[in-house]
C-alpha cells in the first residue's frame, strides 16, 4: 500500500514538474513511431539553499515525492509577469533559493522570502538555468510557504497561526498581544479602578454641593 501511494505521488510530481517546466515555452512534438512508447520523463527534484543551511537540501521525487510536490506548488501558479519592485531589503527576512530540476538538469529558479514583512514573497529572476526567456518579477507567496519549507528541512520556527494554502499574507493572523488573557484582565482592572475613582470624585462633589446648599438654607431660615 505504501509503495503504491509513493508511486502515485511520484507520478503526480512528474506531471506537476512537467507543467512548471513548460511555462513560457512550447515544446515541439516528437514522433515516437508505431509501437514505440513515449519516453519516460526524468524524475523531478528541488534543491533548496539559503539562510541557516550549511549545504543545499536535495529533494527528489523518487524518495521524497510529497516534499517535492509541495515545493513545486509554491511556484507553479506564477503568471508571466510579476511586480517590478518588491519590499525593501530590510523587510524581506531570510532568503531561500529553490531550483526545480528535471533529472539532474536545473530548469527554473526562484527566491523565496517566507518571513517577509506583510506576507511571504517570491522573486523570479529573469536569468533562468535553462536560458529560457522570461521576465523578472515579484509575487505574493502562499501563506503556508514557511511551513512548507520547514517540513522540507529548512531551519524555520513553526508557525501555528498561519492559514494553510492560499496566496498572499503570511504574518500572524491574530497578533500575539490580542490573545494575551493576562494583559486583557490587567487592563480591565485598571479601567475599573479609574472608573470607581471617577465615580467617587463625582459623588464627593455632589455631596459637598448638597451640604453647602443645606447649610445656606438653614442660615437664611433662622
């Protein structure tokens, strides 16, 4: 059963990788001739290099099909053109370069910024390993970019409150200080104390005023 699932994942990875590698180019049809089977596509792979990695992670479809498929899913939806400019360098955070391979041949490369301020970002350089013509561009990344990289072996902290899938975003969905019950209780107590002091002051002013009026009336009625 496990072997069958792995084979199915391997087929899915190969199909997905073929789709990614065909973006922006049309491959000429090859005649196979009668009785000849179509050539088997080379196994897909993804290399990851970047901050915290002493050497690149080498993911291959035959041994890690789920991780390869997940990484390709991070970049296989990009359009032909992206934004001309991205966030400031100081807001990008750690950078991870992934290279998509067909067999041992590098085909495409992308720079991923899972912790960028305002949400994950991805950059596609104009210069690609297979010399294809493409335009450089910035793209919003999927919200699960950080977790996908982490599960593949990149040393990133686990993100509990990001939404799986989707495009754009990637910062905390709920700010940490918004889910701090201790802080909320302290603020509520402080607010209550201020309200009680204010009420006590008002009552004191009213009581003093009434006492003054009563004393004035008493003096005039003597």
